[in-house]
C-alpha cells in the first residue's frame, strides 16, 4: 500500500481512548475517541520550496486514509462520528507552512466524504518539533462548530517521530463529546445545521 | 478484595512499513492496550495485597482479547509480547508487581501455548509518564530479531491513586532486523528460552 501512494509512509499509528468514569462518577455510555497518525517523508525538507502543491495532494490522500483508519479503530459507522479534528507536526528540517499545505487546501473534502457529512470547520493545530513531540489535536462537532459539549482535544505522540525529514499527520474522530459536559452552551440536540456553526 | 474500577481504556496500534530501508512486504504491527484503574492500596502501606491479582484476571483477559482484535482477530499472527505498569504517586512499586500474574497469564491463555516468560517493566510516576514496555518472542526469549519495545503513556494518567496497566503484542521481528542471533525459525520450543 505504502509504495503506491503519493505519500511515502514510514508508519501509521492508531489510538483509541475510552473514558468510563471521572472522579468516581460513571460516564455512561463511555466517551470514545480515536486518532490515526501517518508518519511520512517530507518531500520539501531541507530547502525552501515555493510551490507546495505536492504536499497538498498528499494531504488529500491522507485525509481519506486516516479518516478511514480512525473510524475503523473506533468500530462505528462513519455516519455516527460526532466530532473531528486534524493536526500535523513537521520535523526540524521542514517548515510550518508544510503542515499548512497538508492540512488546509485538500485534506478536508475526503474527510467529509468518508463521514458523509461535516458542515463545520475541521479544527486544526500544527507545530514543528522533534521526536516524541506531543500533538494536541483540537476537536469540534462536525456539523455545528458551536456545540460546546464537543469542544475538546486529544493528545497523541509517537516516540520515534517526526524525524528531521518527516511530517506527522493526524486525524481524530469521536462518537461523543467530553465525558461529563456541564458548562452549558449549544447542545447537539439544538443543532440547526444550516451554516456549520449552530 | 476490592472491585477493579476502570477510569479509562486506551488502545494504540502501530503499523511500520520501513525505517529507512526496504519497504517490508509484511509490515510490522505493534499494539498496546492500557487500562487506568483505581489503586485500592494508595495512600497507606497495606501488607496483604496479593488477593488483588485474582481480581485483575478478568481485566487481563479483556485486554489480551482486545489486542488480538486490534491486530485483526487471529491470535496466530502474534509473535511478541510484553507487559508493564505505572503506579501513581500515592502507591508503591509493589502494587505494579500485582500485574505480573493476571497480565502475563491472560496473554498466554489467549495465545494458546506461548512458552516464553512475558518481558515486563514497571515504575512509579505521575500523569504523562512514559513507559518503554519490553517485548520478546512469545515462545523463545532468546530470539534476537524480536527484542523490541513499545513506548506507551497517557497525558492524564496515572493520577496519584491510580495504576496504569499495559499489555503489548507484536506481529513480527523489528522491521529491518539484521544483527544475527537465534532466529524464530530455529526455535526448539522446549524451555521457553531457545
């Protein structure tokens, strides 16, 4: 698989987290979230490259692959995903703009195609860092960004990535919001679903 | 003995295609299952703790099964394993030792007749502590190509009165293993060592 793709993938990691209680208070049903992370070669590492379209195409490809992997890890139908997020960490020989090229122009459309929906902005974060850097993937409701119970984040890291000439790319999905949400705001039951915001 | 209270569970799977060398036709997969549980002995010295090992057996089996599932569902693909624990700051290292029997025997039971000792490590640490869980071949500890490790940890665990329990399974040798030693194909399988 890895050699047929535009991206040269060294490894793919998936993470699933299930929270069953907080402060002794049961979380029922448990909240579950998953992230899929690809570690790829950065074709633009070590030099200034003006045209980043190669990275944009890699982003498109990874948007589909990582969303499929994350949904599969969660073991739910893709249409049952409630919130999502994306992030990238560029190794030390790369530029923050390389993360932007992967994440922003083309990655979102295949994510939404896999999920069947997704009117809201996909929240994102990016950074440059060394091996083992922690990536905090922001999470938001996929159909209405203002759903307060679903403002969240998921930390992922891989001890041997990103190497200097690599980029870590992550997509996270959930079947729920935070474990015991109680700070008010728009609830998922109130989503109008017209503008991706409310 | 007290009931096992689980706050969260976590599964990680890595699929490794290469590490700078030729792309493997059979990517190495490593999976880790973590459970964060309440430490019933936190905050005081408790002399009799061994009974908790029995309480942990169902969790060990559940985690071992979840690892096989994460690796595709066939226990025959599993070639390496390991286990570990991180004890929160109000506990003692000995509490981590409670995991040896229920964690190790659960994996052996699920994998059939695994003969080698399950490599392990443990430490006391705060939230975010990372643990390098050692990995060796399931039938012969000396198989050099399968000496490996997987780093695990969770940003919010273990809290002071918690224990983070880990089981790890892998599907093969290091992706570019080439430092000789006993090969998996040479295992005699008599003593769990060679």
